[in-house]
C-alpha cells in the first residue's frame, strides 16, 4: 500500500513561533547526544564561572557568551553536515571525509578563538599584559 506523502500546511502567526521553537528544542535534544557538544557546553560554563570569580568587565563577559553560543551553533551545523553525509554516502568516500573534516576544522577554529579570547581576558584582567 502506498503511503500518503502530503506536504504539511504552512503555519503562520503564533503557531509558526511555536513550531520553530519545537524544531529548535528537538535539535537541541539531538545535539545533547554529541559528546563534543556537552564538553563545549561544560567548558563554556566553566569559563563564565571563572570570569565571574575574577570580576572581568561586563563587555568581556558578554562577548564570551556570544563566542560560546557561536561555538555551539557551529557544532550544531557540523553535526548536521555529518548527518547528511552519513545519509548520502553511507560507505566510505574521500568526499565524505573531506566534508566531515572541514566541519571539524570550523569547530576547531571557533574553539581556538574562545581559548585565545579567554586567555586575553584573564591576562588583561590581572594586568599581566
């Protein structure tokens, strides 16, 4: 028996906001299954706690939050790339490897940015530079 493949109706107004929030919620639940995401979230939380303890400037604290959120967003995109690559190319291929490696490199660059910024803030806060 053939399945009914009807396109869902587009929602508008408040229903659209609730639908978008539910998609984000399910995305966050999927991302929680990634060890790297949990480690990045933990590291970001520890940086914010450290910044609170040493009394960094509010602007630095806010910028750190922005960098952490960007890192988590990039991790979500990297996971999405991996999901799509695994679906399209279930067997090993050089192109699939390149796609995954590039996504991982993007996350690595963002993690380095977070680290450099955290080091800068700490050194500046204690007048070591």
